[in-house]
C-alpha cells in the first residue's frame, strides 16, 4: 500500500541507513529514523525542506525542530498566524500548525547534510504520495534547490521549465503553485543570502496566494 512516510527501519538508501545506525550508537536518545511530516493532510500549503538536520529533526523526530532553521521557519509561521501554541525546539511542546504542513524531500539525515541525487530520487515516492493525498493543497513552498527539483519531479514536470529563484512563483497546473525560497539554514542567514525579512515576505506571499490570509 502506498504511503507518504517511510518505515522507521527503511533500508532503501544503504548510505543513509548506515549513517542512521552509526548515529544510534553515538546518540541513542535521538529519533534516528526517517522523520515524518508535521501538520494535517488537509492543509492548503505544504512547505518542503531538504532533509533532517543531525541535531535538529533527526534528534527530535519532527521536521525542522531543534535547530536554527526551525527557529526561523516556525517563528515566521507563528508571525503569519499559521500555528497555535509555543514552539520550543522539541516535538512534545504542544506546538501545532494550522493551514500548513511541513515535510522534507529526503526523510533521513544525510552525512554532511548532503543527500545524493539517487537518495533524493528514491525518497521522492513518499513526496509524490503526500502530494496526491492532500485534497485541499493549493501551494507548495520549496526551501532550496533540492526541494524545488524534488517538487517539480514529483509533478512530472520538466526542470528547465521551472528555474529556481528565490521569490519565484511557478504555476504547476491543477490549481497549484510552487513558491521558491532559499533554505532557512544558519549558513544562509549568517551570510546574508537570506534575511528574516526576505523569508517573511516570501512566506507571506505564499500564504496569501494559497488563501490562508
């Protein structure tokens, strides 16, 4: 049966499975498995990241939870009124999303935060099912080029017709759009490639276009 979440012991990507085993030994208290999406399938907006961070989602078991990227993402989501509760860098903080859902192109933490093209392709099956299972989906936000390419491929579209550019809005057909953003990583914010103002503006545009505000 098709599913939008891989099993906890998923072994489809040998390199990632080996890395998970190593992390289970080094960090036995971590989640150390594929990280499921966060938020309801009935959401109108889906935010797609790259992959779990080693000391973030791979530790907590919830996308973007526990690291700098999550601080910016969930802080901005809260500013836009798309959440309830207080985000506190842990999966049991009672923080909940309203109207949006967060997932990753690759569900397992990759070494050096860099999944291979084959790993992205293998994990795309879960994104495809997720997209097909969201009845109210209007918009998708891709955080970075890898997420962007995964979304385009999951829709069966040609990459050259949808070039990645921060702030770009792409019409995917069937009443859906794709909004591009630089990833909200510490590196991008520290270098000034992405500022909190830029990120807020992009998410604000996406939420309004998805008719969430």
